[in-house]
């Protein structure tokens, strides 16, 4: 019997593990992967974060390197591995959760490695677990290479010909710019793009956000609601330059697809050879067999990660408390809050 079990050994699970260790909790982190940082290892080769090193550190361990510079995915992997080793966090890998139930106040976590029991459960699987691909993709010819952004590694995976990147987030922007260097590239977006620099007056734009209080704005504040409504800008001007130089061609929202033709919101069509779906993720917990935790529309019911079920917490959700809650940049604040809540009420 454990005091606490954490599901997920990504940045959220590691951060909460740090605080649990400070409490001398008898706890265990379960992860279905093979190693720390696996989700980062599997992202596209050219991935560079838009948040600087100074805002990518987890609690009590600095992220080494030039503070205002942007780390690549390999730096993140190295950092997360170092973090787990440095604090000797108890992680059991190759352990996939099949079902979670609560019986008489005890959580029963059934996995492919047996059943675990604990008084408290922290779900740290994060926001980037289940890729979303529109249903229309099933109507597209098998001759067209289709990859979600989580499956994309580099241009060698694609067949000859053009490519359509669907999705106007920072991942879609980076991938489109990379592909435009060697093939005709289209980028389909559902709303107008906005851009911000990564560096302003020799300092990271996030340094300025911090000074303005934007990083501390909670989800229910006026500023927080405004930021959520506007969504993330594209950080850096590489995509904007590629569009101006006719390297990336813009298309409106995709509304249909059949065979090798994609139809857009303006009723134009495009014959495609490759599609990258940079369409984000959905949060689903098919193994969570506890009522009153997930709403009918699939959203976790919580207040800053604390659910109405005694001892059950979430961490790493988008805008769980503020903008950085689902990112390296802010997950530590939520981890400290959750463990303090657990200590106060359920320890």
C-alpha cells in the first residue's frame, strides 16, 4: 500500500515527485514508457522550444545553458533524465494503466504489471497524450502519406510531391518551415496568425511576459481569459518570412477530404501527396472508472487540479491554473500546490 501513486513520469510527474519526496512520502511513479523523456524523444527531430531555458526548469534544479536561449528537444530529454536521477525518484517503467477504481477510500490501479493500491492518486499524464486527427482523414486515399505531428520526425518519411500541414500552432509552423526548404508546402489554418519575437532587446519575450505579470495570470482572471481566447501566437518570424518569400502557401480551414483532394473553407481544393496533421490533442481517460471526475464533454472537473473525489488530483492539464500549467515553464507551481493540499487534508 502506497501513500500516493503518480501516473505519468513526464515533467508533471517528475515535479510532483520532487515535492512528494520532500514529504518523505511512500510513493511510486508509474509510466508506460521505457525511459524518462520518451515523449520528447519521439517528437520531430528539429523541435526547438519557444520558451527559454530560464523558464524550463523544474523545482530545485536549474536548466543549464544560456538563460535566454531556446533549447532543442534533446536538451529537454537530458534535463529530465538528470532530474529523475538527481532526486532519485521512484519510477516504474513499462507499466501501463488498464483501470483505476476507488473502493472504500482506496485507489486500485490495475496495470499490465499487476494491481497497485494507494491512499492518494495523482494523474500526471498531461495534455499531449492522445493525438487528434479529424475523421475526414479516413476518406483520404492511402496513396497520401498522413502523419500526426507526434508521428512526424523528418522529411524523409514523406513521399515525393507537395505537403499540406494542417494547424496553425507553433509545431505546425516549425514543421511547415522545415518542409518548405525542399518541397512545395501549404499550411492550412482556421484563424489569422499573429507573431511575436522570441528575443526583444536582448532578452527572451518570456522575460518580458514575466515582468508584466502575464505568466502569473490565473485561468479565471481577466488577463488569463483574454490570453486563452486569443490563443498562442507564433513565436519567431521564420514562418512569416517563408510566407513572404513564397516558400509556404497559406490555405484556410480544412473542411473535407476525399481520395487525394482536400477541400477548404473557401471551397477551393488541393490535390495533395502528404499531410501533416498538427491538429493538437484530446484528453481522454478511458481507464479512469470513477464517477464525477470527467464531464460529459470530456473535461476534467477540478479546481487547480483538486477534484471532488478525496485523494484524487490532476496535474499538467492545459490552463490548469495558468498558461504554463501544461508546460515545463509552470508545472512546478501546480505540483507544489497539489502536494501541499494532499499533505494538509489527506496525509
